[in-house]
C-alpha cells in the first residue's frame, strides 16, 4: 500500500526543500556548505520528478531521477577537486576571497 | 502510509533547515545525510523503490562520503566553526530569506491554484524502470556515462598539485 | 550664327579648366595665350552673335538656346538655357570686350608674379561665371553665376594670400556679399514656392497678375534687392569694396569696377517687372542710390590711396545706376553701366600703370608731376577722368549720367530732391576726380618712375579710355538730328515710364547746368590742389575739420558700426559658448553610456553568491509576473 498524497502538497514539499537549498547557497560562505546546498537543490528537483512519475504511474519520473543523480555525482566530483585547487591557491575556503573576476 | 510520507517530509525539511544553519561543517553533512534518508523513505512510500535504493546507495553513500573525505582532507572541524559563526550573523540572513520566502509564496500559490488531484498510490516496479532505461532512454544513458567519464578525467586532472592559471593579474 | 551663343561662356570656362589643371606646368606664353585667346574668341563671338541678333530683331525679341536639362524633380525642371535679349546682349558684349582688354593688360602687369597661371585661371573662371549670370534664363542658373563671381572675387582679392591683410579683405568681401546672397536665395525660394517656376520670363509674366504692392511682390523684391545691394556694394553693405583693393589692379578693374559690382544692377534691371509691382521697394532703391552716391563721393574726397579713391568712386557711380533704377529709368541705368565699365576700368588700368611705374606706391600725395614722365598715361587717364566728370566737348555730351539726372527730375514725387542730391554728387565727382588727376600728374615730382610701362598695358588702357569717351556719341547725334543710338535701343527693349521734357530747349538748359556744375568742380579742384594747397591743410587742421576728415576717411564709420553691432557681440557669444552647448547633447550621450556602464559594472563584483542572488531575484520576478498575469 503506498501513500495517496495530493499533488499540490507533494510538489510544495519539493519547493520548500529547493528554497532551503537556495537560502543555503546565498547565506553560507564556506564553499563546501555551498556545494552541499546545491546538492540539496538537486535532491528537491529529483523529488518533484519522482512524485510526478508516481502520479502518472510511469517510469519516466524515476528515469529522470536516475539522470539527475548521475549528473549530481559527476558535478560533485569535479566540484570538490576544484575546491581542493581553491584551497591550495587561495589558502582559504571562504568564497569571498575568490573575486578576481570582479569589475 | 500517507502519514509516513508526511512524517518523513517533515523530517526532511527540518534536517534541511538544520543543515544550512550549523557552523560545524561535519554537522551540516550529517544533517544532510539525514535529510537524504528521509527523502528515500518518501520515495519508497510513493511507490518508487528503485530510486529509494539509489538515493541511499549513491547519494548518501557515495556523494556524501566524497564530501566527508574532502572535509577530512582539508581539516575543517571545530576550529573553523568559530569563524563560521562570525559569518552567520542574523544580518546576513535577511536578504536571502526575503527572496526565498517570496519564491516559496509564489510557488505554493501557483501550485495550490493549478494543481489538483492525488497520487494513485501504486508501485512503479523497477522492471519498468529498467525497460525504460534500456529502451527509449538508451541514448541518454550512454551520454550520461560519457559525462561520468568526463567527470572522472576532470577530477583527476584538477586534483593534482597546484595548477598554474594563465593570464589574470 | 546665333547658335554659337553657347561658346561665349564655354570658351572662358574651357580656358579655366586648362589653366586650373595645367597652369603651373605651362610656360607663361602658353598661359597667356590660352587665357587671352579664350577671352578674345569669346568677345569676337559675342560681337558676332550680337550683330546677328540686332539684324534679325532690331527692336527687341529674345533668342533662347537650351543646352541641357539640368534636373527633373517632380515639377521642378530647370534647364541650362541661355537667353539673349537687349539687356543680356549689352552686358555680354561689355563683359567680354572689357574682359579681353584687361586680360591683355594683365599679361604685362602680372608678368613677374609667380602665380601667373593661377591668376589667369581665376580670371577666366570669373568671365565664364559672369557670362553665365547675364545669359541665364532662369534664376537658378543666374544664382550659379552669382555665386561663381563671388567665389572668384574672393580668390582674386586674396590672390597674394601670403599677406594676412589681403586674406582678411577677401574674407570681408565674401562675408558681406554672402549676407546678400542668402537674402537673394530666400527670395528665389519665395518666388519658387509662390509661382512654381524659376524661369525669369515666366516669373515676370505671372507677376503681372498680382496687384501692385502685393505682399509676395514686396517680399521678393526686397530680398532680391538685398542681394543686389551686397553684390553692388551699396549702402549699407558697401564696406567690402574699399578693402577689396588689396587685390591686383586688373582684378579691381575687371571685377570691382566693370562687371561683378554691376551684377546687382543687372538683376534689378532683369526683374524690373517684379520691382514695378513693389513701388515701395523701388522707392527704397532710389533712396539707397542717392544716399550711396553722396556718401561715397564725400569719402572719396578724403582718401589718399589711389585705388581707394577709385573704389569709392565706383560705389558712387553705381549709386547713380541704382538711383536710375529706382525711378524706373532702366535704359538710363544700363547705358551708364556701359560707359562706367569702360571709363572706370580704364582709370583702374591707368592707376595700375602709375603704381607699377612707381614701384608699388599707392599714396597720391607721394606722387606728382607724372605728366612729363608718362605722357600717354596722362592723356588716357585724363580722358577717362573727363568722361567720369561728364564734361563736353572732349567727352561727347548727353552723357549717361545726364540721362539719369533728366529722368530723375521728371519722375515726379521726390524727384526734385533726388535730382538735387544727384547734382551735388556730380559736383563732388568732378571735384575728387580732378583732385586725383592734379595731385598725381601735375605739380612737383617727389618720385621718379622706373622704366617705361609696357605697351601691353598701355594699349588696352588707351582703348578702354577711348571707348568710354565715344560710346555716348550716338546720343549727341540724336539730340541734334534724331539718330537713334544705344540708349534708344535699350529703351525700346526695356520700356520704362516714358518721360520727355516738354520742350527741346529745356533739355539743353539742363545740359548746360550739368556742364557748368562739372566745370566748377574741376576749377575748384584746380584751385585747392594746384594754386592753394595750404588751404586744404589748414581746413583739416581745425578741430571740426579734422573730425570731419577722419569720419569721411573711414567711410562714415560703417566698419566701426558693424564691428560694434555684430562683431563684438558675436565674439562674446562665441567665448561664452566655448564649451559648445550643442556639443553637450552628443557628449551627454557618451557620458550617460559611461555612467550606465559604471553602474552596471558595480554588479560584477566577483562574488558568486551575489550572482546567485541575482538569479533568484530574477526567478522571483518572473514567477511573480506569471502568477499575477
């Protein structure tokens, strides 16, 4: 027996999770936490897709989540190696120090 | 079962909020893992067992572990928590919270206005997902594997020593 | 024969083109051959064409030769058409003959100048433009010639451009005539918008339908008058002519005595039907003529630069022509133009001989006693001076000036006042002319001339002087036995109000008065400058006398007036506007762009979270729009 959830509520939950991730990106200065917040946003999107897939009773929702997940994995790996580079070049994880592209 | 969905939803949201408000990076990570697990439960309850397993294995089990590795490598722990606290003064929250609240209001409003109906509550078997992946979505699967290859190479190259960045000041 | 008319302006134009392109490389002989040859051929053809025209249409009639269609824009289709009638015939012959003789004179006068080719190129261009002006069938072509002569005047006044003063004089001439040209152009526009055509014949026919004193006629006539006043150096736009004497003497002879300055007279004569429809403007013409002739005559009396005397004399004589035009005596004005062209250019050429002989000396009070050294020059010069002063029997009487004064007397309201002014002018004319003659040629000899003047210079000078003296011959015969001459030919072609003296005897009485006045003037000049020169000096030494002398010397202060009225405020405004207010508009565009750039580049602060915030805010706005709308 699976749950019977109104679509508005389910998607609203995904929206709230997404916005929480957004707040995290905007507020935190530690690059790792920012990446983490981005992961949260990915997750929220995936939730929305899966929810839609279970509404329409099609596998496409889960397939989408599969792809989102893979992209997230690739992105995280490259992102974290860039974080390592940043740490080595600038000596800090503060995202405000990486502002040479200003002006 | 609907109750389980709502409870895990509440847990996911609470864990998410806690993630972004902790000063200690490791705490944030752990709270996020908690949020992910709650999401996995939500998936399972919705009738998507395959992706529920995927969340736990890959999302929580690989990606988060990678984060933990990096945190450990860079030695981010309680010492840096003090510094993080100074960055997390209430004044920094006003703008982002404002924007986000507006966004939530708009999204929820449009959802409530336009969306109607309920999920049926039936399981979508992994078999169907597999057939879909190897059927219509085959090309996408191949492309995503190439993407992973690219990610692999990129991570290998960027993770080496200190790279020289050309140009700049 | 008549179809050769187009060659008359075309030959000097061809000469100009040849000299403009290759004048520097050609030897002086070739240059003078091209220039004098083209002008001479043009003069010969002009005389031939005129003779044919007179034979075929003795009383009048117009011959038109269309060369090509200039342009066709909707209803506006001017063509390059040359039209020959009595008026343009007269002017054409005078311009070409005088031009030819002055070209010959210039061969010797400019022989030592390094700008030889340039000089003749400009002179040819001038003759071509002037011919185009007088032969033009429509106002547009006339304006082209008008502008062409203005350009050549500028180029030739400033011929010796290395001296700043010459350039300033040339610019002054150009600007003052420009003011008139602008008014003239506006007049052309007005005529075109009201009548829809620029063909002169058509305009004059259409104007006949308007009532006298109609606003269109008044406005158009006033604007055309402004152009004529500037070009002919009348009050108040006469200030450029005395300074224009900075150019070489042949230039002063050709342009500023015989031809260009009479373009205004030609214009008013050509458009006389229009002016007849605007009686107020015609009256103004007469007033301007009378005022100018007096003012200029007064000023001429005090000058001591030889050429400036002649310049003021030119202004004064053209004032006579304007006076004649103002009372409707077209033929009288034109015949005065003809005689004036001959004797004034002769006087200028003679002045050139004297100046060159004395090595560039212009001041007459440093000259003297040249009667013995330059006998031929003295004779020709005196002959021309007598023609100017209108003295018989050496210059045959019923002079053009007398014709004018007769017509003025007979013209009715105000005619007597104008006649008196004209008489005063005649007296002064005789006075200053012979002041010049006596001071330069008689008396002691402070400077000795170097060498003998070339025959190339003397012969044209003598020819012009002689022509000026005899051109009035037919009129004398008419008075005695009714033979019709030049004046009657013009009168039949351009009929003005028919005015005749009631009795033949009255005409002789007036003639006697004119002769007497001229003789008294000459006698007074002789007395003041030969017998009692100290008297003049003592008169100018008194307080009133010296002030008066000063004012007359500077031409009644018009230069000072214009500088105060126009020059000084303009310079002040220019200084105020040093930052260029209008430019500010364009600079503002650049400044605003840069300001916006600076503003927007503040958003590129390198802070990643800032960019994400931007994206989020954008999403909020777009979703908000989607929700609201």
